[in-house]
């Protein structure tokens, strides 16, 4: 089966769920609007993803005034093939620049 250049460009390394979780991990008080802008998603998509993450036990939120304050719940990833590092360890690794970075 021959792969075209277009077909090989359709996947990305991180899922939208991972992108949203990374933004929340960086800034627990971030607004849905800002997550959407940074992840190039609609606000509605971000709201669905946040709901998915909460339903799966990766995330919780608390209402503080008129805003939400999110909390990433540390624990194991749910797929058996991803066993090993915790969610916090994985997010920290993704957000830590390599030692030789400028």
C-alpha cells in the first residue's frame, strides 16, 4: 500500500485531549476561550474535551467566583500500553525543555 504525502500529514503527535490538558497543567485558572485559541480549537470542542477528561478522572474543576479553577488529577494513564509514568510525570516531561535548549 502506497502512502501519499497528504495521508502522512493528517496525524499529529499529540491529541487534542493532550493539548487541552497541557494548557490546563500550565495554567489551572485558564479560560476555555484561551485554551481554544492556543490549541486552535473551538470553545465547544474544548468544553467537550474538558468533560471527557473529567469523566475519565484526569481532571476536576472548582468554581471560583465567575471562573473555573482546574486540577489535574495525578495517576496512571488508563491504557495498559501506556503504563509507567504518571500523568504529572508525563506532562512535566512534555513541558520541560531539554538541558541543551537555548
